């Protein structure tokens, strides 16, 4: 039985029904000529969502990405150091001393997965060359453009530790997708970049384009693409990756005083509950009041684990 057939047979009610409905609507939206932005929060790259997301990009089911800078860098960390990662199956049983031991051995833990510090320093050394170069020129680059340059380095190709097909950043590079990563300083390499500016290695913060410049990039993309096709928004998790990107539309309408189409599809996978104050951003209907969605826009809210749900939806959209 295919994934799609399994979902259609078993996913009848509650979050399962919502998952299937979101997947069906996504597929229909793309089949009718729509384009989709996907936002990534959490630790989706370390969860290896790239295995399914990269295929979505290759098959033109995703057309732009908004992600945390951690997701941007961790896709490449996994590509270059997967074999050095440590997976801890009983991670809930770790003691404080176990955590101290992991840190002493050069590991940074993300739930059940520990990332080696060595790959972070390796990436820092390569990126610092570009940061210095752009600082000397006085010309900034977007975070994703630096990572695309790293992927162009011929000597790294022999060091891939997972199939390159599993890298969503590489797939995005090959397709020429724009990637915005707001709050880039809230990441390992963002910290390193700031440190290199502070110690004088990089001349200026201007070597890394700001969040506002990234919002301009995304808004210009939306302005152009929405003239020819409706644009949808598929949000994984909450936080800045989603809240930032979805604001492109209300900014066009309310602040630039332009006529613009609203987002034409919306789905979110989240485990947050609004009444507890932990939910980031507005729930789907509430987005109507913020000039993000219309009353008619398909809207889905799946309260579940994105590492389980997103690959299922992607498989359905891909017809698997």
C-alpha cells in the first residue's frame, strides 16, 4: 500500500483527518498552478527532514524557504559530519553529569542527536574566508548565499557523509530558490560571525545582510511571483521563521499601500496551544484580521509532531 493510500484509508478523524485534508489541498493547490513557501522552525534539519523536503524542492512542490539560521546550517552540518553524530536512544534518562560528559567530548545535544563541535569549527573556517572578503568589499551577502558558496567548493564533494540528494539546501541551490533566515544571529554560525566582527577579523556587520534586507528580498519575490500564480504558506513549527515570512503580504498592503493578493493556502504543524501563551503567531482564522489570509483561503492547523507529520504530507503531495 502506498503512503497516500494508507492515509486515505486510515486518516479519518481528528489530527489525522486534518493532516490528510492539508495534504490533499496542498497537492490540488500545486496541480492548479500555485506556488508554495515552506517555513522551517525547530530542529528540522537535524531531524533529517531534508530527505523528503529536498525531493519536494526538486519536483517543484516548494518554491521558497523561510527558516531559522539553525536549520540552514544544520543541513550542511549533517551533510559533512553525519557519521560523527551520536544518537542517544534513551536521551530522557540522561543525567546532568551525562550532559557534562557530552559537552566535554565536544558534542552539542539536540534531543536524541548530538552534533560534533568539529563540524561547526570546520564550517566557521570556510565561511570566515567569505565573511572577510565581503567585509573588505563593503558588500553584504544573505546567509543562504554564503552557504551556497560553500556547496560550490569542489574539494568538499568528497567529504559528503550522506547522499547529496538528502540536502534540502543543495536542492534549493540547484533550483535557485530564495531562502530567508530571519534572526540569523540566533545560530551557531551567527554567533561566530558576530565574534569575528568583534575581534576585528571581519571589518563590519554589514558583511551579513540584515533581517530587514531579507524581508525586502522575500517581499520582492512575492510581489513578482503572485502576479502569475497564487502563493501558499506551509508552516512547520512556529517562531520567527513563520511569523517573519507571512508578514510580507500585510506589509505590501498596509505599509507600501499596494494591491496584493493574500496568501492563498495556509497550513501549520505545531504542538503549541494558544491558551497557554506559547503559541507563536496567529492561528489561521486570526490571520484574517492581520491581512494575511482571506475568509476563502484553505486553512489547516495540525497539532502534532512535525517530524512525523511533515514527511507524510510531503509523500502525499509527491504521489507516493
